[in-house]
């Protein structure tokens, strides 16, 4: 049987790997988080650092993760264990996949809640509740929603249920088909909305904001946000891409596939920003409003568009689907591991882990309303989990996995793995990862922590 049609979880065509990896990468991080982070971090300068992080840190690290995954074709925990048992690496590294898996689950606790917002807004779009809103009304719709934990928990529960059911099936099945349709539709929809928003909204102000090179506010904090978000947006450092690498056909070029994934991820983020900022400026919303920004500004476009009700419904439904294909990756590591190591049924493993995630998610919901207690450094639970994962756990896991690949695993083994036909490409990647990506990521992360 040709490898491309092997049923043992190998992707049935090279493009399907790209769709699946892009499905994992593209999600709330692009449409919800990226625009509001641009807003809170000052626009153009952040965009520039973000792109640099994506290319110089995110892409090489993504390739590292996929390559290592493809080497052993197993889940990250067993892979690292196996390498340690064969004395290729020290036992110390065994901790890293657990950290990666825990980071994924922790991210999912708030990711599911925000995806639930997408559900709620899809429903509102469908019933026409978003039609003809002005800025004040849109803010009021959002505030009302945030003030009703029961509704938020309902949508969070629905989303987690879908995640558990999807992860309960093997990842290769179904998912790739969804993404193959979802991705082009999402990009086209965003493109149309971006054009409309640029023309009808304050397009010039938005462009100015996105290209403004104001370095006065630059701190390592901002750089850490950029690097943390680049890793978040690509889904690097969680072992998710590792799992996809494990399913990847040997004939495919890792460099090419990963570059396409990074490109698609960036395109979606930029399009989302081009939809949101013209509205933000036209209606005088606060660009630094934070997590509420996309949800307050987006309804304004649907209210004004002809057929806005249908387009609004389509948009939020796409958002939830994109979130679903990302959320699946966050659980995949531990589900695959429990399944392969302890023969736990995938559904049972997904349900058990999902229950824990759901419970913490309920507490996250409450942190938006009844339980807005500042628990640590003036942050509530949602903010703590968001910052802990983006600024600490994700960078540490990604850096550690990359060090493992670049400095610890023998180069020969990697070269064989990557089926190096073009040694120049390999050398570029390897050298960049070793001497640029890892040191830059360490420097920025540590400088960001100590508040330089
Ligand atoms: N990349 C996803 C997003 O941008 C989030 C994600 C993080 C997915 C980590 C998988 C792993 O929404």
C-alpha cells in the first residue's frame, strides 16, 4: 500500500498535514487574541516584533517539534522516554513533555470559555440581536453577557463536550476534512469583511496604527508578549505539532510544510486585525480595551452589512470551528499518551481530562463576573492562567524542546529524519535554531520576567 494511503494514522496527502497543522494553529489566537494584543501593545512596533518572532523563533521551533515527532512516530512523552532509555538524552528531559501537556490543558481551561463566547455570539447573530447596534449598545450586549455566568457556563460546557467527542476519535479522522473546508471559507470571509471594514470604517487610521513605528513604549515585556503569542498562535511548545509530525508522511518536506503553516497563520491574524481596527477607530472604541475588543467591535460590522445576520452567524460559527480544531490539539498529547501507554480508550481519556479542564473553566467563567478577585499580582484567575501559560510555561516548554532537538539529539539522527536532500536548507534551519531562535527566546523571556 502506498504510504500516502496507509491507514495507520499517516495523513492521506501532504496537504492534509498542512490543513491539520494550520487548523491547530489558526484559532482564537488569531481572531480574538492577536488584535487585542496589538491594541494593548501599541500597534505597528508590536506587529514588527511579532513577525520577527514568528519567523526567527516560531518557525524554526515549529520545525524542530515536527521533526522530532516524525523521528519516533509516537507521542511526546513516550518519545522522550524512549530517547532517554536509549541514553541518547538525559532522564531530566522526561519532564518536558509533561510540562507541555499540562500547558495545553491549562490553556484549554480559558480557551473553551472564550470559544463559548463565540457560540453565544453566533446565537445572537442568528436571532438578529446584533442588528443595528451602535457602539454603546454593543458594549452593553457584551457586558450583559459577561454578567451571566450561567449562560457562559452553558456554552463552555457545549464546547468542551465537542472537544471531548472530537479528541475521543483519532485525530486523523474527520478533522482534516473539516479543516480542508473551514480554512478557505474562513480566509475568504475574513478577506471580504476586511475589505468592507477598511472601506466603510476608518481604514486609513487603522493602517497608520498598524504601521506606526512607535518604539517609545518598547520594553522586554512587550517582546515577551510577542514571543509568547507567536508560540501560542502557532501552537508550538505543547507537543501538539509533535503529534502531527508523528502522523506525517516521510516524503514531505518539513520546511515547506511548516513555512506554509506559518504563512497561513499570519495571513489570518493580519486579516482579523484589518477587520477589527477600522471599526475600532471609526466608532471610537478604546484600542487597548483588551479581551473584549473583538467582541464589542465585530457586531458593529454585522449590524451595518446587508445580510449581516447571515454573515454574522457564519463568522461566529467559523470562529467556533477554528477554535475547536485548535482545542483538539491541546488535549491530544495526554490523550494519545494515555491511549498508547495504558490502553485507556481515547474517549474515556478525553472525558476524564476534559472534566478537569471543564471544572477549572467554570472558575474562569466566574472570574469574569462574581469572582473577580485579584488572586496574585493584581490579576484574576483568567489573567493568571493566560499569563502563566503564555509568558512562562509555553516559552519554557518550547525552548526546552528546541534545546533538546538542536543541542542534545545527535545531528546525524535529525539529518536522516529530515531526509536531507538539500543540506543547505538543513544547515540554515539548524544554525538558526541553535544560535538565533533559542538564545533570542531565552534572552527575551528572562528579560521580560525580570521586567527589563
Ligand atoms: N494556536 C491556537 C490559536 O491560535 C491555540 C493553540 C495553542 C493551539 C497551543 C494548540 C496549541 O488559537
